[in-house]
């Protein structure tokens, strides 16, 4: 039994966006990032639709396990590596490539050197994000130790950008410079720098591999533009049915806490979606919702199971009509900017209560 609140996915949009990555970075191989359950879309189905990527990047062993359990045999990269020897062994068992971003991880790998001959290690360097990664001056020592574990294998270096969606600042250029200087000292090295914003705005960062996530799902990595404006196709359409309609007299208030007051007699539609479905409770009045072929404003606070919208200005709204919270008519990025967040957060917080629909393969 479905209550009609659905996230409907379009695999052809994923494939289209992957082609955008290939057109922007034609020489690079692609780690398609499918962490956080494929940015809320479903990691397995996303990876299946993205079979033309060169591998998949995830944040945790559990995410890697989910892909392997579904029979996905492609390369998988653990972006944060592992914590402790048990996880390191699991990574080998699952056939994952792994990031190494600190001494403790390297020490674990050294202690199990005989078991990781074929594991690809990506040494993560902190060039300015200051979240994960070894310091630039530690790189020669780490490279030497990794080569001692895996003689004859290519050395792989990666780094992550802090503000690649702000091309007007020079910080990304500084990060690229620092990284390239290190890379020059390592012969036969494979390099990976770019997230989606790097793919789109920093061709100098494309190198051997790129790691796009959000752009594959058709949402924007920033640039004060929506995914649609950046030429991407949204993969998720989030919809909810109209479950009640009423007319509220001028002067009355709608919803909890009397936040919104009708300034005229107002036609109010109640939709079957709320914060229990992942629609943010802090969405303000006037956050847009797509209904009846146009934008209508959210009015009143978001409840757990419902929201209310003002449909006074549209003709013929009926019970059961489907409203789009975001999708191809209304970019998730436009909604996010009203709410003071980013498309990344809205997509990843869609809750399990929402039916996630993929067309049958
Ligand atoms: C999430 C993540 C990405 C993808 O970033 P997008 O902005 O979604 O393209 C790339 N690299 C790392 C290390 C990440 O954690």
C-alpha cells in the first residue's frame, strides 16, 4: 500500500549526466560517487545505471558491501579508507581500493602486507581542505612505504577541493599547484583531484581520474546556479498527492504555531509529505512547490506528514493531483536555496517512508 508519496528516478538522466562528465573531462577515468545511498536515490540502481563509469566511490565499508551484495563487480574506492585492522581486512575481502589518509592506516596495511598485494591504495593528500589527508611534506615517506608494500605498482595520489564551486577565488588554484608539485616528484603516478565542481570549472584538475557525485544526479555543486541551469538533467522527481482542499477566511492562520495568516480568502491544498519524509521542517513560507503547471507557495509550518500550499491562484486543483516538490519542473537547487541549504542535503535526507521508484531494468 503506497500513500502516493514517491521519489521517481530517471536512469537515462543519470546516463546523460555521466556523458556530460565525459564531455567535460574526456581524458579522465571516472569514479562515480554513489555514497549516502547514491545521494538518496538508491546506490545499487544508480551504480547499475552508471555501468559506463570506471568504478564507484563510497564512504564506508557497508556501502561497498551493499554494492557487492547486488553483484556489482566493478572497482570500488573507499574514499575515507578504513579504521583498524578488521575493517582493513573487510576492504580486501570486498575487493575495494582504499584511501590512506593517515599514518595509522598505513601501519595497518604494512602489518598485513602479504594480503594486500592487489589492493589499489590511493594516498590522500591534504592540500588545503584540512579534513582528511597527509601533509604535503609527509608524501615522500608515505610513497616510499606504500611502494615497499606493493613493489612495482603505480602510486596513486588524490586530494579534495574545499571551494571549487567558487572560481573567483584562488584557493582551488593553490590546491592544484600544491598537488602538482608533489606529483612531479613521484614517477608513474596516477592522480585524482576533481569533484563535480572541479569537473565543471577546473579543467587543470581533471588529471587521470575524476570523482563526480552531485552532478551525476543532476543537481548543482554550487556556482549559484541550479543543475538545470548548468545543463544537467535531474534524476529524482519527488511527488506527493493533494489529500485535502479547503477555503480559509481572510485573517485566519494556517498550520502549527500560526506562522502564516491568510490576507484574503485562500484556497489551501494539503499534500502528503512532511518532515517525516525528509522535507525539511525549517522550510519557510513561500518555498516553491510545483502544482497544476506552476509554482505555488508553501504556507504554514511543515508538519511530520503534511504540508500546506496556497492554491488560490490556480484553477481546478483536485484531490489526488500530484505535486512536485522537486524534479524536472522545479530544481532541487531552487528549493534548497529557499530553505537555506543545498541540493545535496535535500536529496540525501529523503526518508525510507518515501517510495523510491526505478523503472524495471
Ligand atoms: C562526496 C565526495 C566527492 C563528490 O563530490 P560532489 O561535490 O558530489 O561531486 C568527491 N570526493 C570525495 C572525497 C567526496 O567525499
